[in-house]
């Protein structure tokens, strides 16, 4: 089964009330789309940065207050949905990433 999981290119773990994501998520090296919206995640493991093929990451409607620095290693990332979390800063990512951040307690820019 481990061999089959390594070949996954899409994974939906949405609407499951997860409070954490196991570090083993980083072993899904072929993953291109990861759907984690509508859970109770408060953080992500550093191993998220090992998802070198990841293009779309949906984290909307969770309880995230920050993202790990490892997210900057997601060189193929094109879309990141962080709407409806508890983020107070905009994450440092590679250029060219579409980031959706509606309904976060971001400070007002002058």
C-alpha cells in the first residue's frame, strides 16, 4: 500500500475535523493537489516542504495562525487558499503563487 500512496497526485482530506496533519504527508512526493479545507488545523508539519510537485494547496476554513518556513520550498506551487484562518502575516512564498487570504485578522495596510 505504501507504494500506491507514493504515486498519489491528488488527496482530499477536507471536512474531517482534523486537528493536525501527520509529518508522513511529506512522503507523498508526487502529490500535485492537496485539499485540507474545513478542518481544525492549527499548524502544518515542516515536512510539507517536501511536496516538491505540489501545485495547489487548499487550507481555507481552518485555525492556522502561521505557516512553517518550509512552505517556501514548494517550488511548483501555483495556488494557495488560506481564507478563513487566523493568520496575522502574509506568508513568504516563491513568486508567482496566487494566494487567497480573505477573512484573516491581517493588520490594515497604510
